[in-house]
């Protein structure tokens, strides 16, 4: 069954999905020199049985592709996905130059609302769909066009972030929002199709500036919101929702099985009282499980 992992990489994002089928999806990376070898070794180990590997970069901000040159060398990126852009940077780091070469190269596939792609979300006779849907951007939306204009003029690229949703057949669903900002999310609320989603990874590492607006949360009705590793003074804690905070949980592994999600973390002593103990031991650091809801609870 599928496994989704949110890696603890400091002020940045890094995820992977080990799909039940022949696919392995990486979403963003923030590889720093003190952790890159260990994390890359894990990616190589988990991906070694998968014939189809892809890397999705949610938006062109370095804490979402730092160390991509190291990753590409160790685990070659043959399928690179991003939102089409021509953003430039003054700070020509190795990671930025490598991101740019992938973005503008012949291995790229551009993401936009509703796009279909073998084998991201479309099947054929040789391989099934990975089940990753692209809900945003709508490249003709005026708010997105303005965000692109500002980004290409040197402003923050946060609102160029794509929105991804991955769903397990008859099981849990997951959503990534990149670094979308609250005001921008509110401005596109009527132009994005949202549905109940089991686990939502909070935008902008859990910052208040990326607080998911109520207009979205009512449609998403998440069972768990995972809050990233923003500085605590900058965080929004989503009072009233069940949360896991990566600052204290460390790496978070979500193992999907038979309508349930089993949760593991790397930090010793971390616990959440809304999880039930089902005695799982597939990985170290088991803290509990929960059943996937199929009906809205609001």
C-alpha cells in the first residue's frame, strides 16, 4: 500500500510518495550538506523497486529545490514537473542553476489545472496512473497572471505554487499547497475545485501568512493538518483541527492500509491523543492510527 513521507528538512519542504504501483513521486527538496547523503540514501532505497520516478517542484523558491543538483546526480531526474515560468534570480547558486536547466530543458512537463499526463494521472496498457491530480494553477486566471507578472519582476514566487491532490483508491487523500499565501488563496476560492481531503500539508511551512482560509477548509474538511517547520513565532496552529507539527514530530511517515492511515514519526516521545494504538511496527516510531472518513464532519 502507498506510503507518504514528509521529511524534516528545516525551513523548507521535502516529500515523497511510494505508490502502491510502479511509481515514485518526489515533491520538492531542501537538501543541506549536513543531511543530504542520509536523505538521498533513503530516497534511493525506497525508489529502487519503482520503474517510474518523477520530481515535482511546487514553485521556484530555493527552499523547495535546494540540493536538487545533488539529488539529480544520485537519483537521476528524468521526469521534471513544474509550473511554467521565466523567473530569474540574482543569486546564481548551484541549485538555482540546476533548477533552471531542468525547468527550461527537455525533461520538463508543465503543470496547470486539470492537466493529464501519463503516468502522473493517466493510465495506459503498460502502467497505471499514480493518482496525482493538479488542481492549480489556472494559467488564465487574472490573479495568477498578476502573481506571475510580479514574480518575473523580482517579487516572491510563493503564489506561483501548484496545488496537488493525491488519492488512494478507497482510502486516504493528501494535498500539497506549496507556499500559497492566504490572500491569494481567498482570491481564487471560486476557481479551484476542492473536496474532502484526509491530510492537508499546511501552506508556507505552517506560517500565518499561508493560513489556509476558512473558505478552503470548509470544503477540504481535513482530518489532519500537518504544520511544517516555520519558526514558531510565525506559525498558525489551526485551533479546532487535529494537527501534527513537524518541528516537534521530525520525519512523518503516513502508511495507508485498508481505509486507515498508520502514523510514524522520528522524534522520540512525540504523541497525539486523537490516534488509536493498533500495535503497528512496520517502521520505527509508531504513534497511532486513524480511520479515513468518507463523509463530511462539519
